């Protein structure tokens, strides 16, 4: 006789492991895509708000192309009169 409860438990456990593995792969893909959005720029500034962010910040991704200003480092952004983003906080990471 086959213990159906044990089989069901094993199958459910394996399904959870597969779902967890798929989730980790999905997270890695999302991180890879966010890194590609940066395109080698260290910071992105908005010409309208005078705020600079990491290129992966949700606010930076909303900046239209004509208002986007790229900065190589934090000092260049500060010298141009831009303030750090309050969401991604690039000044705290430096």
C-alpha cells in the first residue's frame, strides 16, 4: 500500500523548492536588467528638479531623455547644484 499523504507531502515540498528556485532566477534577471539600465553612468540628474540619483532608482527611470543629465561622480553633481535623491540616497553610500 502506498502512503498517499507522504507522497502528497513530498510532491508539495518539491514544488515549493522549484518555485523558490524560479524566484531566485527571476530576481537575478531583474537585478541584471536594472544594472543594464545604468549604462555605465554613475549618477543621473534631472534638469527640472536638480536632483541626482542612481540610474537604477525608480525616480531616475522616470526622467525623460531631454531632462536627463549624466554625472560621473557625486562631486560633479553637487558642483552643478544638484542635491542627492531622498529615495535612493546616493550621498549615504559614498
